[in-house]
């Protein structure tokens, strides 16, 4: 069989998404988490999108999608970052909105830090500070016994110290190119 024949055989397939059943959502959520743990965020993203197509208010799927997108930072365009921030802002409770917005910023910082791009360490510092603001706001709203925002805050502080991150130097006004 030649490649051309194979292509011809598939031309009658309709490229349409098939909806999940409501009963299949719990197992699909487990699979999305499983694929994230296997470092397969694109597969997890696809599963979460399938879940949200049939249950748009599923907060677990929205958070899993957000995390799947942040797992892909540095591999995708800025679309993933914008989409993750939008998902965080659309979460129902204020604590989750603040906490997951902080997660997005923290992961953007980590991506910048490991990018190897000149000046990205300054970007990382700024993202870590943004994340810390969100975590501080989330801490004020956190449920009793949930110290996740504190744990994330401490991780940001340790990373800033470990990598000696600091503000971008002020421009002295001289133009390097003449």
C-alpha cells in the first residue's frame, strides 16, 4: 500500500470532535491528571477541553486545563499564557482566582529563568514578584488548613535568593547604537 492510497482511504472521515458523556467525566479527569504526571500536557489539555465542552462549569477541568497550559510554557506561543490567565480569572471563588493567577505568573517566571535569553532573569524576577502578590492575596482568603499560598510564596522567595534575582537596572539614558 502506498502513502497516496492511505490518504485516499481517509478522505471520507469527518474531522469533527465527538462529545464525551457526562458519566465519562470522572474517568476523563483522572486521565488528564495521569497525562500531566507523565509530562504529556498536550494530551491532558485535549481531555480537559473535551470535558469543558460538555460541562463548561467544571472547575476541576478548568484548573487542570490551566495547569496543562502552564506545563507547556516555553513550548507554545503566548497563547498558552493568555489562555491560562483567562482561565484563572474565570474561576468561581476569589481564593482560586488569586492562587491560580499566582501559579501562572510563577510558571512564567520559571520559564523565563531557564530560557537562557539575555535579560530573562530580570523578567523572571518581575514574574516572581507578581506571583508573590497573588499568593499574598490568596493567603488572606485561604481556607483553614490550606497553606498552599504560603508554600508557593516560600518557593518564590527561595528561587529569587538562590538565583540572586533582582530588578532590571535603570537605563542610564545612553544609546548603545549610534
